[in-house]
C-alpha cells in the first residue's frame, strides 16, 4: 500500500511562505496527490491536488518532484487562519485512500 | 448549496451496544466515504460507497458496516461497541468520475464516545 510521511509539526511566521513536505516513495503511476487541511473541531477541507505537474490555485501551490516520490504544499503568505493540520493523501484510480500522519502548522503572529 | 450533513453530531454509548450514523452528501454527489479519526491512529479509511455498492473497504473488523441508499445518503453501523471505537467519524462525498482526481467534501463529523 502506498503511504505518505510528513513532519509532525511545523511553525511559520505570519505573512511568510510555508513549505509543507510530504514523502511518498512508493507512489504508483496512477496515484493522485491530494492535500487537505483540518481546522480544530471541523472536518478536513480540500486544499489542492495534482498528478505529475505543479499546480496552483487560490489557496496554495503544489510542487511535485520529478520522480513523484515527494511533494511540497506551498502557502505563499501564511495567515493565522492557516493554522491547521495538513494531510497529504494519495488516491489511486481504485479509489483507495492513504492518509499521511498530518503536519500541525502553527502560525506565529 | 448545502454541504455534507452528518447526524448525530455527538453521541454516547456503552460497550456492547450498536450505533448507526447518518450522512447526507452534497446534492449530485454519488460517492460517499467514511473515516475514523482518533488521536492515536489519525484519519483511517473505513469504506466507500458508489451507487449503493461498496466500492472499497479499509482494514476494519466486520463490526463496522455501511450502506448507501438510492438517494446517495449513507449510513454506517458499528455493532458490539468497544471502548476503542470512541472516535470522530467523518463522512465525505464526491462526484463520480475519475476516482483519483475526485475532490472530497467532508462533513463536520459524528463524535462517538463509548463508555
């Protein structure tokens, strides 16, 4: 089974960029890389996803390594509202779901 | 557009009892998946339903079961509750189509406490 590993926690100063890493060394060619975040007392919410190419949306950017064995979620300017647990998830065409351990992001004012 | 609705939000049961949790997906979403979240194990996939059929199942004992109705609403059931079943149970819905690219929309969860 494809698995992901993430650092348990990270800190960032407000209004600075944040790079959240995820390792997925056993990723298969059909696995999509998804990122979700979970604020306290809420269900996870979608952030971004990609397959091979880097992706940008209004919330974040996703940088995928050329060998696809790792990826990085980039928050361009961290705000206090970005403090959450960030999950890196692999989803394949068989619809299996593999959750990472999640990274707890603390944003320092 | 209404989000994913889970009921009940909180419930307390005792060991040996059974519980049924309900999930109403976003209108038009045909896939519903369930997850268990605990402090020790994190988010773990339970199962996924699509068009009333279980399409995938995680590594949980048979005490955990689910079903999906023709209107895409889903229920999950846990029988013979154990203390370790205390958790936040999350439901997520998504559109049909390329499964790998489907975006999940989660509900707020049902927090189960087993005494």
